[in-house]
């Protein structure tokens, strides 16, 4: 029971930070384009992320076409295939998921959910988006650069990443990729500082940290992690850029290429791997923690029950965030490592399973005997739990050194990480869009299209990635456009591969229904009203829908309770908004 | 730093002290750091993030240095200057370090005078800090030039491991960039103090929030940080 005792306004400390006047846009340009309103910035971030995400989706079709029907498509050369996987992986992880969860949902939801008028420094927040856009453009430019985009794999491992044998290695591809990542990190830092400070220092009266919705906890923790993890990637990118452009040898050992000794020597490729994964593993949780937070709120709202074990959920998020900084070398078991280190990293990896399992139990216990409404957001939330458990279990396999060594670099790994960090967070993103679209636009998304979208996506995702585990166990390696002379090995899985590819195309086209729904409902969706899901958190209590610039009208809300007062016995309705002093009447608000 | 703010952002009195106070602050509404304004909190978090960047750079340098199979150039010879008929090891770098540390002193005094709203002294001290910072960058440019004329390049040098030049230029360059940006912002802050923008609470360009004298302190946080980082670079690069 987290303080459900309501208090009267006079018991709540007075405002510590005076109202600061917001910047008032004077023209169409400053209202909709160079806007400093976090909600507009959120939509700009999301739109850009989805747009570049569609590119990654199309690339995944091309890859699947090649894998399902090798040799049929002459334009998919092995080089092109490498370029596709690299761009697909990098876009999905960084430019879609990270940007959408933090830049998109973070910007929209944090100020509203903590009762702030905007982010603390709106101008810096705006710059964050424009630099992100620049990063995306630089990335997209590499498709048109001579030599095409880099084909180094999304991990960009040197030395191959900057050698002539890899597509883009000795042309523009890798340079543009590194520059784009550096820009992304700079842009993200500007936004991330804002999200973190808004949560720590910008909450409204009565909003204690332990009353924040779990969505805010998830996004906040992920932001702090990103601020500490991206530096490693930044440094790695700078050093690799110098290796490529200036001829330094940070990561480059002495090499012979085509019988010629290169001028590199003495660098350490393993150093890059450490830097990359010191970023890369936390990155997994940077996209997972916001998903954890959001899904908790979806489940609680749509099952009309308080979240089970709120405090435990908060601490689990924080502990997962902290632990994920000491597990990175589980991605390097096959790179060569002292056995004691392998032991250490395997142990820490398995320990993370504990807080993660706590979260899963708590979601299930929240559902237990709840009044479950199978709305579209709820369907996606349930799909998330199933998929996440699935991916988490294969993670336990791969976390053990002896099991990982034979499975590493097979399709089993591809199946694992798609389950856990591809499909699962995407499910939450869809659920969250169906959930908050009414607040953003004032209209509901069309229900039947939503259900269709859900079932095709959910069943389809399993059709794609479930058989892929088996394909990997049989021994099909990752990052191979086709099996060549080893094709006999894949004979039993050829049909499966074709099946997976067809499923991937179907799932892809179902997303077009979703996009259509987004546009169609903008005009023709049902009027939503201010609070269609009858939810408790502050964003549903704004004076107008969609919320105006500054969010709250004349006065910021005062918070009396946590965000999970659903089905409270004796309450007039089955939910009590956070800013409702029940059982006191709002009228008792004495000055 | 207790009551440091001027515009109503300050801490409210009568909070429990010590560890209980910390717990009470984190359990409270609105703000977890009761005496820190938004700008100051943001600077602290940024510096934490930046610490990770410099740590990664320095760790990369240590890895390169401890795993190289060829000799590492001898710092006290490479960084010696020929003065008064003798090779004096590390003399330039000693002066640079002294200059930068002194600039932290003038910065601290500037913060003090800013809170007393002594405009003249604040401006003078800020400009002194900026001048010392610029001197540091100038001497660094001299050092780079000297090394380059002696044949040190990012990809090689006459005395040993090529990673010497690579890490040297990268790390001191990154730090020097920090100092240069610091000088630029010191000048901007000095100008704002001089024109009385903090007395009137004019909107800052970068933040679009009303400014006040606390900006001097926030600027100071950055400056001391850059200074502290230099101590580590100095220790690991020149003394090791
Ligand atoms: C429409 C759904 C998707 C399909 C059909 C798909 C398909 C694929 C395929 C075929 C590969 C290459 C496997 C190989 O040959 O090694 C791949 C790699 C990858 N995918 Fe996806 N993917 C999808 C969604 C996602 C999402 C949502 C993410 C976000 C995390 C993601 C992240 C990655 C990453 C990181 C790689 C590794 C790239 C590399 O090896 O460098 N994918 N995907
Ligand atoms: Cu990992």
C-alpha cells in the first residue's frame, strides 16, 4: 500500500519554484516547426523515427527475400546484403527505438505526467530534435554516397569496418555512419539532460518520486543510463573515425590486405568491443526500461487494478539499470577472455534475471483477478509479456559461456534478440500509441483496424522468429546471405526459411494498415473526450484535449495520491485521478 | 552549497540535516535537490556524463600504452624544453598546469563576488579567468607545434609507439576544446554581468529562461571540472 491516504491541499508544501513564463511562439514557424513545446517536439521526434524506421523495415523485407529465396534476386549481392543488415540493425536500435522511446514518449509524457508545464529548458530541447534530424539525414545520405552505406554489421567491429573488403569501409559509408552516430549522441544528450532534470527538479506540488507513474520511472532511468552509456560509443566512434581518416591505429593491428602490409599497427580491436558493448548492453535496457514502465501503466489501467508491488517495480527498474553496466562482456565470450572474467560476466548476467523476473511476476499478479478489458492497448501489453518472457528464457541460455560458444553468431542469437529487444518493445510502442493517441489528437484510433493490426503482428512475429530459433540450433550462421557450399546443412530448413520470409512480408504489410489508421482516425476517428480509458495519471486530467502549450491552463495540478487508484472500495468511480483529494472534497482546498 | 540562489529557487529552511535530510529531500515532492536550480542540476548531470567520456578516453590510452609491444616515448624527454642552456623536463606543462589551476582560483572568486552582486569585480575576475584559459590554450598550441615540428603525428613518431601521438593529440585536443568553449562562455557570461542582464533577469539565449547571477556559479562548475580533468590528464600522460 503506497500512501493512498489523501491529504488536503494545505498539507502539501507550497510551490518551491515560481512559475516561469514560457516562450510564446509568434508565428506559424515557431508554433509548429521550430517549436519549443515538448509535445510538438515529441511528435517531430516520433515522425522522424517512424520514417527512418520504415526504411529499416523495407531492408528487413529485402534480407528476408534473399534468405528465403536465395539466388532469385540478382540485385541483392552479398555486399548489398551486408549493407542491409547493418543499416537495418543500426536504424532499428538507435534511430527508431531509442529516439522513439526517449525523444518521442519521453518528451510527450514526462512533463504531462509529473505535472510540469514543459521541459526545464525548452530551447535546448528543441535543438535536440534538430540535431537528431541532422543525424538521420547524414545516415540516410550514406545510401546515396559513392560505395553505398557501410556493411560492417551494426556492431561495426574493426578492423573489418574500415577496410576495403567491407562495403563502405574505404568509401563514404563508414564515415557517414560514425558522424551520424556522433551527432545522434550530441542531440540525445541535450534532450536527455532535459528529461532527467525535469523529473528530478521539475515536478508539481504533491508529486513525490514514489507517486510517479512507472512510465516516468522507466523513461527516467533509461535516460540516465543513456547519458552514461553513450559516452563509450561516442569515444569509440571518434577513435574509429580517426583510424579511418587520419590513419591512427587505435583499433587496428598490423594487417596484410591483398598481400600488402597496411600502415596500421599496434592497435586493439578488443578495445573497440569493450567500448561498444559498454554502451551496447545498457542500450538493450535503454529500450527495455521505458517499455517496462509503459506496459505497467497499460496493464494497470486496462485491468482496472493497481499495479502489484509498485515499490518493488521501481526498485527493480533502478537495479536493472545499475546492473546492466557490469554485464557487457557477455557479448564477447567468443572474443577471447580470461575464464574468470567469463565467470564474472556470466554471473552478473544471470543475476539480472532476478529483478526482471520480479517484474514479470508483478505484471501477472496485476492481471490476476483483474477486470481485464481486452482493448487494443491491453492486447499489445499482453503480447509484450509473452514475448518478453520468451526472449528472456533464451537469454538465460546465451548468458552461459558454454552454451553461448556454439550458439554465438547463429540465427538462434538473431531470434533471441529480436524477441527480447525487437518484437517486445515494438509491441509496447504500438500499445502505447493506441493508448495515448486519443490524448494527442482528441480522437480514438479505429478499433477493428487496431485488432487486425494486433493479431497479424503478434501471430506474424511468432511465425517469423519462433522457427528462427530452430534454424539457428541446426547451425545456420548469422549474417550469411546464403549458405554456398554448406547448403546441404540447410536443406531441412529451406522451407522454414521461405515460410519465415513470407510471414515477414505479411507482418510488414500489416504495418501499412496501422499507418493508414493513424492518418484516417485523425479525421474520422471517434471523438475521444478527455479521458477515454478512465485513467488516473495526470496527462488525462488536462483542462483541454489535446493539451495546450503549457499543459495546465492557469494552475498546475496538485497531486494527492499515486497513479494506481483503480477500483478503490467506496470511491464514487472505479478510478481516482492523482489530482483528486477524495475523500476530501476539492472544495475543502483551503489556501 | 546551502543558500546560493537569488530568485526564489533557494532551499526552504527547517529541513532535517544529514542523511535524514537527504532521505527527506528525495521523498519530497517537486525537487530532490532542494538548493539546486534547474540549470545547476543540469550542469552536474552533464558533467557526470562528460566524466564518462574522459574516462573512456583515458582508459583507451592506458590500454594502448600497456599493451604496446614497442617502447613508449619517454615523457620527461619528449616534453622537455631547451631553456637557459639546459633541457628542463616538463617545464612547459608545469607552467600550463599552474596557469589552469590559478584560473580556478579566479573563477571561485568571481562566483563569490557575483553573489554579492559586485559587478565590477565579477567581470574583472571572469575576464582574468578567460585570459588564463586562453593562455593555457595558447601554450598548448605551442606544445603541439613543437611536437609536430619534431615529427610527431597521429599515425607515428620518431621515438616509439604510434599510439603516443594518436592518444596525445586526441585527448589533449578534446580537453583543449573544452577549455576553448569555456573561454567563450566565460566571455559571454562576463558580458551579461557587465550589461546587468542578471539584475533584470533577461532571457538567456540558450535556455530561454530568465537569467540570474547563479549562472556564474554554473559556469564555475564547468570550469573547475575542466580543470580537474586536466589534473588527471597531466598525471596519466606526463607523469606516468
Ligand atoms: C519486421 C520485423 C523484422 C524482421 C523481419 C527482421 C529481420 C532481420 C534479419 C533477416 C536480420 C539479419 C540476420 C542475419 O543475416 O544476420 C536482422 C538483423 C538485425 N535486426 Fe532485425 N528484423 C525485424 C525487426 C527488428 C527490430 C524491431 C529490431 C530492433 C531491435 C531489429 C534489430 C536487428 C539487429 C540489431 C540486427 C543485427 C544486425 C547485424 O547483424 O549487424 N530488427 N533482422
Ligand atoms: Cu547484453
